[in-house]
């Protein structure tokens, strides 16, 4: 029987304050202590078509909980520096991203912001520029700093993904209920790894390995982020298409707000999962081991024993 590893991973983005202007940074600091519930629409224009979804969000005590109304038993809880996948009230997997001790290089600049109104509330819209290109537009609640709308852009100026609240209600902290506790024990240990410390403009923040040889590294440029996985088994994507970069073939799958790549090497399976716009994909993949046919006997072994 062929055994494969299916990866489910969700990155919840909280921008690094050091990368932004003082006004936006102060609002984002306030947002860490904010408590609210919201319904959010996510819509992304990808090379494989539009990917969209509606999710329910609640935040309290530094934790952000995300659940899809169509599958209410599955929830992602993300605190500042960690995440957990929860199914039917039990933690399935989790990790803490501690990061390095060095301040990341400031890659983006943000304008002074423009006052606006969103969902009947006072807000400020900021534009974020990287290498002379508009990369994101953030609409932030003026009172509690919640990110009401985030649009990310490709290098040619087109919108890649938009996340926007369609319902939003600030609440006292005590009013939010959750199926998870605020403290989650990480299921992976920090280790040394041969994965690059930098991939294009992205810095490696942390690396983990579990007892089955599953290695996971987290990268960020201060705004966009992704994870790279190395496994002894084949990495399977539930759906997707083939993508070729510089004559190298990968399996690729887009979901609302996220892209995943998987490929085989001679030593095992690899995957990349993140929120990167399509124009950033090749530069990152070029820094990782190339797809390679493992050969007949290695492939037979993986199919039989994972």
C-alpha cells in the first residue's frame, strides 16, 4: 500500500512592528490586546483560478481563533509566535515559532495612512511598499487596531488576495469562549537543519523536527511568510496542478490565502506552504533542493513503508 504524508498548515499573519511606521506599529501593538468576533471573506486570484472562503474569527488574550462555518469542529488557534490545529476540542498539532535574536532587515516602508471608514467604524488605510512595488494595503480599526481588510498585490499591481471583515464586533475579553486553552505544548522540538538560513529575501526564523523525522522550517520577510517541510515520506496535496519553473516540475495547490508546493528528492519528500504572491514563488523554490526522481527502488521502499 502506498503511504503518503498529507500536510495541513495554516499561517496567520501578524506583521512585525519594526517593519512599519510609528502610527501603524502603535495600532498593531494595540491589536494584540483587542478582543472581538468577526466574519471574514478571503478571495484570491491565482494562476489556477479564484479561491475564496468565509471564516469566523475570534480574538482574546493574544490568541486568534479561525474556524470555517462549513466544518465547525476544526479550528486553528494562533498566538503571537505560535499556532495549533484543533479538531473537536483536542490539539492535533502545534508549534511555537521563537525566531532569531537578530532584528530582521527592514524590507518594507509604509505611508502615513489615510483616514477612512469601514463597517461604520473609523479606520486608517496604509499602503506598504517593498522594492518600489505596492505589496499590501491594510485597513486598520482606529480604536482597537484590528486588521479589518488586508489586500496583497503582485509585482505588476494586480490584487493577489483580499481578506476583509464583513461583520465585526469588539467585545470585552471575558465574552469570548474557546475550545482551546491559552497554553499549548509544542509537538515539535527545535533542531539544527541543512535548510538555508535565507531563501531570496526571506529569513529562516526557526526549525523543528519530530520523532518521525519530519522537519519544518519557518521563513518570513517581515510580512509574507511560509513554511518548508522535509519528510522521509512522499508529500501529497489533496488537489492542484503541475507547475514548472526553470524546467523543474512541482505539484502546486492554491487555497484561500495560501499556496502549497510539493516535490520528491532522492532523500524524501518536500513541501512549501505559505501566503506568497505568485511572482515570489520561483526565487524561493530555486533556493531549495531540486525535484529529483528517487529511482525505482527508493520509490518502492517509500510506497511500502512511507
